[in-house]
């Protein structure tokens, strides 16, 4: 009656062993470390840079326990988290602006566990320290920009067609005021032919003039808003990469907000500077060979594969990146990679004028990035201060031949690979934000607070587990011991699943673990209480144990399902910390169901299922 088949016992044992293996990395505390990486993909890390960093730290009294040299980075492990900020400042000064120096937590997981794909849970912002920004994208500005482009194009088309009318922008509509019906019909026909995606509406003003109202369709509004948020998201991710932060979080939140979390970053001003920095593009023709020196300017290529290659461009700028609306990578009719460019109305006219008489010449795209050069000076008080000088770095990202006169939309061809076209499109889009963004929330969490949170969280788990263990043993005797074994198995499985999911552990997540430990014994309490009832009703011990597990199952299932539904709702509607709590609670419910029912019953079966019982003693339950 109370016996599991061998395959079921082996299955439970296999789940517990796998859980133990994947939970094991969490007992290996990571080392506080400094990660030094190169600014450019063309730059490699060498032994000389490592020795400079080690010497600078030794002179500053910072002990390095171990170092690792890779192709493009150095990892320096330190003795304590308190040394990280000091070490970061020392290495920045020693190596200069050609390197990115960031705080990191280096894993200490054994290689055999790493080979199995087992790794520890990541620590969230509230446990590791860092900065948190909540940024809001002004999607209304993106819509206004698109409407302004349409209005410029419409004015041009009406003027070319000799249609007299007043074109103004009113709210989110373009209003064309025409003096009579004949001109209205001409204007409507032009809009129908060249601006088919605009919604049209006809009204009559008080003075008898006719108005043609044009607006964006709901589908286009959604597309513009989505494009603005996604493009800003891409740009922010590119900028966050410059900080060299390990495990940064840059993700969309809601309709038009972006969350940026940078664990390990303590300098809020520096983080905001990087996130808010500006970059631009310039389109220039390649200088003619016989052009005088004052008309040309020499630049190198940005691509690491073309390091050292130079080209002369004219000093005259055709358009800049602010007039690029969109850029996307695709393929031409021959299957060769290309980049599709869309300009606003003014940019299109300038590009057309510049290229129609220069077919066959090369057109260069110059990427201009604002950077900072750090230097240290002594002020009037004799104190050393840091001075950051801003400068523009200008490099060529594309040099292609003009095949036809270009306008609002054109394409860049002659690219070597789809990867190159995708990178070029990305750089064109990343030159400027698609829509303005505002910092609406910012928080800073220090490393000491993160350390304190971890210590308090571990203490709460230990205290909660101890109280539960003592209560179960005091009330349910041997069955309480079985429940405590299942409780420990539940904690192991919960840690394993969270690690396998690459979940980020936060302070609310620790709260979810503590709550799970408290709830994990509920199922066993229901089962044991049912067993006691069946014994009082006169059932034999074996029948009472079987009935206790079987008849309590539906009650346990209902109770846990309702809690799981609430956890799922919290995850769907919640953000940040609430989601972390919901994930931990959901995983804990599933693992506690398995351990409370399957693992506890397997133990009871192994103890009682193979022998004849006349009664259960006072030490049993």
C-alpha cells in the first residue's frame, strides 16, 4: 500500500541529485574584482597593461589575490569589496582613457560545475550596489517629428504642382486650407497618390474655404512609438556597453519607459553622462585629387579591419545625422547587402542637390562621437583634481559610390557582408536618439548596503528555517523530521531552478524564499493532521498513512494553485522588485508541492512501507 515502485524512487533521487548539483555553485561566494577592457575592438590587451595595473595597485596598497589576462580584458580579483572603488580610481589613472575600468564580481565556481552549465544566481541592484534609472521616452515628440516631415514634403509637392494653399500643423493633424473646391480636388488627388498612408478628412471653414485634414493612422502611430522606444533602447544599450558593467539591465517598461540598472556603478554623474552623451553623423563627398588642401580633410576608418586606412573628404557637409529618420539593413535585387536610408524633407532636398551633379563620386559617412580625455592637475590650494576634457572623434564608417541622384530615400551599397550592413544601419540609427528622454527616477545603492542586505537575508532564511524545523519536530515527531528533510530539499531545488533560469536574486526575492519556507510545510501539516484523524477513526496505520497523503492532495493542490495564480498576476502587472518576488514565489510553490508530497511520502514509504504495523507510537506522530 505504501510502496513506490523502484523507478519512481530513482526518479525522485535523480531530481534531488540534479538539484543539489545546480544549487551547489551558490555556496561559492564571488570575489570582488576589477575588470579592465579595451575601448576598441581593434585594441588588444597585453602583459604590459596588466603589469602597469598591478604596479599601480601595489603602490596604492591594494592587494590583488589573482589576475586573469584575456585577449581584450583583464580581471583582477581583490580581497574585499571596500577595495573596489579605490582600485578602480587607481587603475583608471594608471592606464588612461584607452581602457574601460569597471567593478565586477568574479565567480569562484569550480570548473567541473561550470562544464555542466551550473552557475550561481546573479545578484540584483539592491544586493550588489549600483545605480538605477527610470527614463521616459517622449513619444509625442517622435510623432511631431514625423508629422513635421510630412508637412515639409506636402508643401514641396503642392508648390511643384502650383496648388495654392496654406499648410499648418495643428496638434497631431496637418491642415491644408484651400480657397475653392477645384483646388481642393487637386490637393486631395496629390495626397491620394503620394501620401496614401495618411488619414484624410474634409471640413468647411466659416469663411467658405475648404480644409483637408491629414492625420496619422493608428497603425502608424503605434509603429512610430514602438520604433522610437526600441531605437532609444538600442542606443542606450550601446552606451551602457561603454561603461563596461557586468550584467547591466536595459529593458523596456510599459509603453514608453526604459529601465537602466547598472550593478557595481557608484558614480551616478558618470553613468548619466554616458547615457546622455551625444553622437552625430555627417555626409560628405570624397575630395577630388586636385582639390587644394584647405578644401579637404583627412580621416581614418572606424572599422578595426581597415585600421590605418585613410581617406580625404571635403570640408563641406551635405547633411548631418539629425536629418536621418531611419536606417535599416536589407539586400538588393542581386542579393548583395545594402543599407536603406530615410531623410526628412529638408535633408532629402539637400542630398538631391549635392548628388545629382556628382554621380560616380564617393560619398563618405563620417561618425562623430563626443568623448572625454581625463587629466589630473594641481589646483590653487595644492590639491589634485580630475579634469575631463571633451573632444570629438571623427572616423569614416562608409565610403560608397553615388550611382544615382539621391533624395529622401536612398541606399548605401558596396558593403562586404550582411554583418557590415547591419552594423552600419545600427550606427546610423545610434547617431542620435529617436525621441527625447527624461530621467524621471534615479537611485544609488552602495556596496555596503548590498552586503548588509545579503547578510540580513541569509539570517532571515536561517532563522525562519530553524523555527519551522523546531516546530515540526515538537509537534509531529518523526514525521516532522521527514518534513524537515523535505524542507531542506525544497530550498535546494528552489536555488537550483533559480540558478538554471539565470534569475537575478533581489531583496524581494529573498523575501519570497523566506515566505516559501514558511508555506512549504503547510502541505505536510495537512497530510499529518489527516493521518491523525484517520488513526482516531480506527484505520490501521498503513491505511491511515495512505489515506492521509491521498485525501489531502486535492486540498493542497487547490491552495497552491490559488497562490500560484496570484504570483502570476503579480509578475504580469508588476515591475522590478515585485516581479522578483513573484518569480521566487512561483518557483517555490512548484518545488514545495514536489517535496511536500513526493519526497515526504517517499521517505515515509521507505520507513513504514516495508514492515507490518499494528500501531504508530508517540515518537512517530
